[in-house]
C-alpha cells in the first residue's frame, strides 16, 4: 500500500499542487538510465587505444591545460602546439607522430596580429599543415560576439564547428575570454558546465587543450577544481633573471601528468631567437642546464653561493651542486665563496 504523504498534511490545495509539481521537477530523468558493465565484460571490450598526438604529453581523447602570467608566452605556445599537431611536426622538445586536424579557438587576439604570428611560424620552416588541417575561429571574423563556453549555446556552436572540420584537437585560447558566464571565476560551479562539455568532446574522440591565465599567486587563476578533471597541467614561468629585452623566454613546468614520469617531466627553458635573415627559431634546454650556466656566470661575477641562490630564487643545495660541478670542471675563475651578500645588493642596485 502506497501512502501519499501530502494527503496526511493539512495544507491548502494550492500548496499541495505546488509541492507535487516540485517533486516532478526534482525526479531524475529515466529516459537515459546509466550504463553499467561487469569487470569481465569491460576488460573484453574493444576500445580504441589512446595515441600520442604530441609526444610526450598530449594524447588523443585527453583534457589538458597550459597556464601562465600575462605576456609569458601562452599564445606562442598555443599556436606552436596547434601548428605542430596539424602539420605532424615539432615544437620545443615535443613531436607529433602524424598530422591531425586541429580547431584553434582564439578569443582575444586581433586578426592582423594573429595573422602575423602564424606567418612567422610558416616562414620559419617546419612541417606545414595541409589545407583543412588547421582551422581557426577568431573574433574579427565573426558577425557577433564569440561563443561563451559557459552556455549551452556557446558549447553547441564550438561542437558544431569541431564536427564540421573533423577536429581531433580543440585549443581554447583562453578561458578568461571564452568562458564569460556561469558565475565568478573562483567558484567551482563556474567550471561545471565547461567540464561536462569537455567530457563530451573526449567521448566524441577529441582532445581539448585549455589556455589559461595565472593569478598573483602564480597558480592558475580561479578554482583549482579545474585541475581535478585534467590529464596534464603545464605552467609557463619566467626564468629567475628574465629581462624583457630577452623577448619570448619562459620555463615549462609539468604540474600534473597522469601518464608521464622521469625525464619526460623535466622542466625546460625555451627562448625564441631570430637570426640575421629574420627567421625565428625556438631553442630550449633543461632548467637544470640553464641553472648550471647561471650559477657559473654569477659566480664568476663574484657572488657567493648564498647570493646566487637569492638571485635565482632557488634552494642553496641546488646552487651548491652546480657550483661544485663547475668548480671541478674548472669553469669558475673567481673564488666567490667568501664574498658577502653586501656585494650582491650593490650589484642589484647598480
């Protein structure tokens, strides 16, 4: 016997009607029940294996994020990754196994500036994508506003294009300008609808790479809940002695990498160089190598190990190891071990 709880409560007909309507809304839909499978059946399923799109970190059907402070080089990286994947080429120490179709959604760069960046990449050599392998959505070409990925309409708009161009990778550059609604950036709820959309893309066989800003703390801006869903999180950081005159120069740090370990996640320092003919080339070295070179240079300028550690913002033990190795190799000409920190402060103020 089923008892209607509302029948036993004294309430007006209007109140009972409103409560009945509310319970109907609160009931979960039954037209799409969850699929469940036993372990033996699941293990026996013929699921497509994940491949490497850009070795070692970018996989098929993966969700990733690259973030950094404004002006660090995020757009350089998003364009470099997009071009390398679409052309089956290389960017930094990352290599694509074959060309794959890419949809680049740029949310803020002026059209001419984006055109100039891409032209520089093309003229600098490397594997050029075939026609149709790198598709671009950019604000200057639209009749209205760019899609808002916080809304269902915005998500549908991007999904429709991704389906149309047969994209295997969607690059969202960047979250701040392409996810405008859905609440405050620091609220975890603001990421819910975007994460659900990203999972749908993964189920459709696509990868999504989000480009994002870092906050004043140096961490990715907004809720950290974003990282829970992601396979890879990469941080772009300024080198300790960065000078704006150096141009595009940054360190690449892996903060999360579910399938990587060992040398694959060693941080690197990358720098954009331009030769006499105007050809741009990216050069890179490990952060360990760059730290070693900096320790040698600063030691030969007369700084003590403590001052070098302060100058580079690293632990004294790292300086000590590099200093000892350089000394044994005869690369330190100035014995700075007894120099005082006063000389370091004078140097910084000079």
